[in-house]
């Protein structure tokens, strides 16, 4: 196969991967909007809540797909494209965008890592503490809203990955 045929095939495969990751991202967003907008969390449905739920759901998906690093990376990149678009809609200008995205990346990566470590270690208590701290503004691990969030991710990866 010639260089150009290989290049076209590679580009086509990358495009297919991106389209698949975008479909999964869209289904994840649909699911998080149901959770954030339900009123059951007794929190204002806004950027901060949606950001934190998105990171929680994305972390669960990435943990489940840890054996597929190519898809996981594409999905994580699309997730940050969504965060950037949300910031633009909230009025963040190009001048401030790099600094804001750096903070978003640090916050999201730190939260993702805490959730993944809890799942890897089967640390239910640690996961409850992290969800209470990160999503529910410091709620104690006994808070019943944590159960709502944990229930929302039951079967979640399979549901959003279905084609």
C-alpha cells in the first residue's frame, strides 16, 4: 500500500473513532442533564454542578474502558472541547481561555484520578467521600444524595456505549 493510501486509511479510522467518541459524549451529556436537572440533589443546576457530574460520569466510563486507551483519549479530549465551549458560552474570552482551561484540566484530572483510584481499590467509603466533597459541596459520606449519584452510574457505561 502506498504512503497516501495508508495516510487516508489512518485519517478515516481517526475520524470514525472521533465520531464514535462524540456519540458517546452526547449520550453522557443527556444522562447528566437528567441527573443535574432532576432537583433531587438540592443544588443549583449550573455550570459547576454539571462540570462535576460530567467528570464523575466520564471517570466511570474511562475506568470501564481502561483497556481501550485510544478511545479513552479521544473521549477525554472531546470532553474538554465541551468544557471549553461551555466557558465560551459563559463569556470567557480568548484572552482568559488558556488560564481557565488549565484550571479546568487540573480540576477534572484530579477528580477523575480520585474516582478511578477508589474504583480500582474497591474503596466505597473513599468514593462516597470524594462524591460528597466534589459534587455535593462537601456533603458527608452519609448524605443520601450520594446514593442517587452512585445509582445514576449503575449500568451507565454499557448504556452510553451501545451503538
